C-alpha cells in the first residue's frame, strides 16, 4: 500500500472535521424543533440575526462564527473548525494585486479565543435537514470563474477563480438580500488554495462530499433546487 501524502492526511482530517460539525448541527437541531441555529432567533439562543439567509439580513452583530458558538456544547472544541490545509486567507478585493491577507491564525483551543481567523468553513444560511441534498457547510475556498460558463459538458470556465471576499462577509447568488456580497454563477473552488481546485462539502443529510469542480456544480444545483417554483437561485454562503 502506498503511503499517504501529507496533503491526503490533511484532506482526511478536514473530512473528519466536517462530519463532526454536521453531527453537531443534527444534535443541536434535535433539541431545537429540528431547526439549525440559522433558523432560530438569537432571543432563543440561535444565530438567525447574526447571518444572512432568505429571511434574515446581517445586522450590526453579523458573524457566522455565532452559528458555531451557540453549538459549543455539541462541538466541544473549536479546533475542529480549522482545516489543517487552510494555511492562508484568500486575498480580499481591497488587497493589492498579487498579495494575500496573511497567514490564518492557529486553530483556537478554547471558545474565548475563537473568531473568524480560526474558522475554515462557510455556512449555507438556509440549509435544513428537511432538504437533505442541500449544502450545509464547506471549505471557504470558494470563488466565481473569470469569463466563466457552464455547458452541457460541465465546462466551468477559465481559472483561477475570482475571490468572493472571504473576510467577514456573506456571499450569495440571490439578488435583493440586503447586506450581502453577491457573486454570479458559476462558482468554483479557488485554484491552488486549501485542497487544490477541490474542496469538502458537508451536506444537510450529514454526509461529506469530497467535491471536484463538477461535484461542486452538482451540489449547488441540488441546493438551488431545494427552492422549487421560486425562479430565484436562493443560495447564500456565509463566510468567515
């Protein structure tokens, strides 16, 4: 048997992280009317007003980290919210060309020290276990293609991908969601970032998809199809 490379080991650890996080969502939801923190008001110990979703726009207290903080008992440690392959934050639109935002902080060892720089995963604001094929969480290395296109052969356009503003902002395809940064489809994994043109997705049914570009496109389609008859691609990724 061939020895696993360091990259493979880190990818496997990321998959294990996402499985644990997905289980935390399920256990938390079991005690809160089968709803995830994104659908429960902060007044009832949820995080609805802290994220962007189809029914809630981020307010002054925005922060996707709140989704995980309210599940601290289920997660036990914030260490699993840090992907071992997440070595640097994607450059922001405000950064000079050719620069990055600097190294990501080490995994937080306690909840008092947990913040956006310790979080490697986005959260889909409207994910529900009633729509098991929806994306729930995933690696934050998401972008949209330059001169991108999707054809019947799943051609996802020209890489590298454009940044989706990974720092302290929500990203969405749906228009009319106040306070969110909107990027149009097709979305993709950013090139040479974290898992090298691929990424891990935690689905609402608790499974983990080690998704290629093609797999990511299918997962986005399934998430959009969870909103039948709307005619609007209501898909919102809340980013660290």
